[in-house]
């Protein structure tokens, strides 16, 4: 499998990220997922707008222009043997010493991979499927010592400023 890491396409076995990456240490990052049908990204501009909004809200520097994002995405699509894909992006603030406050002058880590997109069977489309809904309380559970400390990082940065 070929993946994208920090500007390069490479075999997944060669892709490595620092253990000091803030995504690993704090969950300090964002993600996006773009479905691809017949090698054409679905609503790519909307996904890129949401990516930019998420980066802006978390104050992670966007390392690429829209044109660069498009080029990287299409290169990853072209590197895969399957027509329908799910392109998963993960961007973190980058690798730095462990401190909740944002590090100065650190490069974001950018990772993208593609998996085959499994479409629902026709019978499921016709008849539907069961689902459960529940309240999303992820940021209300401060009693759990989760590694996803992005909320802590955002508040610590506010304090630092």
C-alpha cells in the first residue's frame, strides 16, 4: 500500500512518525475522510473547506494551498489499484517536547492513506439498516484519562497567551 506522509508518497512500511508527535502524545490533530468514486473525489472542495475550518479552529498551520492538496490527493488516488476509495487524512501540530502549550516553529505532520471503499449492498440500500443514536459526550468526560487532550491543549494555549 502506498501512503502520503509529509509531502511524499511511499510504501506504508517506510512511513514513520515521531513518538513525540503531538497527535500521538495529546491527540492534538484533526482528520478528514473523502470518499472517491471511479477515481473522482466526492465533494472535494467541501471536504477541503471543512479541513481548513478544522485546522483554523485548532490553530494548526495549514501546510498546503488548495491546489497542492488537490495534487497530493489525486497522486494518492492514482497510486492505488482500486477505483472506489476512502482517502483518510490526519494532520497533527507536529513533533515537539511534551507541553500542552503550542510549540513555536514546528512543522505539522500530514498523513494520508487510501483504502478500498466498500459500498452497501443493493438490498441494504433498498431495505435500509438498523442504527443506534446516542449523545456525543466526548469532551464532557474529563474523568477519563484519554490521550485525546486537544481540549486541554487549546485551553493551555489560551492561558499562555
